[in-house]
C-alpha cells in the first residue's frame, strides 16, 4: 500500500505491516534499513542484558516513529506489546527526501531531539528516583501521551513497566497499590 496523504512528513514508499502480540519487528544488531511508525497498537524497544535481564528503553505508541538509528544497525530489539500495525519506510528514501525537503529535515531533527530528551529523562528516572516516584512518573508520562481523557489504558503489563523502570514486578505492584491506597489512582 502506498499512502497518498501529502500532509504526512514522510511520503515515499509507505507500507503497512501487522504484527501479533509478542512478535519481533526487528532485532538488535540487525541492519537498520527501515524507519517505523506505529499506526495502531504499541511497541517496546529493549536490550537483553548479559545476565538475562531485560531493560526496556522505550514504549512507542500510535503516531510514534522509531527505529531511526545513528549507525547502520539497530541497538535495541523492537517487539509488538499488543497486536500492532506499523508503517515502514526505507531509511535511504527518508534520507533522500530530507536532503531536498526542509520540512522533512526539520521534522527528523525534532524527532531526534525528542528521542534524546526522552532518553535523558529516562536516565534521570532510573538513577535518582524512589520506586514510588518512578511508577508515578511513568503513569504521568503515559497519561501525557494518551489521547483518552479521564482514563489511562496501558497496553503493557506490569512486568514491562518493571523492566522499563528498573524495578521488580513486586515493587511495581506495591507502588500501584500504594498510589491506589492514597487515592491518587483507581483501577
């Protein structure tokens, strides 16, 4: 399928693919030949550590673009959190369009800056906050990124949240229970 939507910042060769929950979209160290945009669903980017633990670096929700790398290979594995549809574009095509289209180049710079800001915020979250603060900050981030008003539907499970926040599953559950007991959130 090719998109004819000229208002999209990324135009040429847009193909959509669907992935079942838990399916790998791309693996760490694979060639970064494509850039991806979540059309529906959610994606987690993660690294498996040498001791077998998993560190989730980011969650990509509808509208988010991911897989744009500095080098030629992917640094993380990307996997569908739920049944997910993504739009793919050849990285080389995007680079060629960016050379001649100032708006595309500006959008790429903005996206890269936003990704850097997210990585810095995540680093601070992991390094200097209590477990309760980490869980609360995560919920605020997801609420800010959510389009639904008044309700927060999280596509990821508590284990994903734990692996994103550098906590155990039990610690995340205790923090959510504590926030519930304080009347800050309801289930």
